[in-house]
C-alpha cells in the first residue's frame, strides 16, 4: 500500500487562508469521495468557504489551477483520477497533468495539493478515494498538504528586508 510511511501533518495557523478545490468529473464515484475528503479536511482545518470548481477531466486541472492561483488563492487542491487503459493515453495524461500542476505551483508560489489518482484499475482508485471501506483518503491528504504548505509559506512572510533563509543559516 502506498500510504505506508506517510507523515502526520500538523497544520498551524490556517485561519484566513483562501483555498480552492478544482476537481475533474470523470469517474463520479471516485471523484465524489475525493471531493468529500478534501472538503472535510478543509473544514477540520478551519478553512472558511473554500471554492469548489469542477472541470471535465484531469487534463483540464492545470489550466483551472493556474486561473485560481492567479486570482490570489493561498492554496489550490487538484483532484482527479486517470485509470490505465490499453493505449499510451494514460501516460500522456498523467505526465501532462503532473507537470502542469507542478508548473502552476512554481510559477505562482501557490501550493497545489496533488490529489490526482493514477491507477491501473478502478478498484485501486476506489481504494484511495476515501469512501467507506477505502484504505486511503487521498482527497483529505491533498487538502491537508496544500493548507499546511500555505501556512508554512505564510509564516515566512515578514518585513521586506528580512531573509528567512539567511536567519536559518545563521
């Protein structure tokens, strides 16, 4: 199981963070579980009124995440599922989505929680969707990671002349 060794993520000071969840529509049962897990995590973390945006599929996640990051959200949670088929389509979509979401985070300095399941079978996806009987809740994990990173980045903010990297080195 891929969840072995996962850290316990503590989130401090998430008050006032603006968070958006962008979710694909393919594989509705899996997506419903991922979205529910992400929204439950945001509620538990005290994030008020997260925005939920739906897009057709996982391939559309990066452009929507980019638009949300550009609108000033402190974190974006990207949720989707790609299930391997009999053609190379799986590889192209997974690579494109992953690279696109990484680029959004790097270009905008906004954490993007990666809740895109890349599975060989639908059963693997269901087992990670946070549904009753699922072994993992990747929607919850992605939202928690995005908010924890946003809170960490906010803690680095300070006066313009302050250089946290220099202070850490001594």
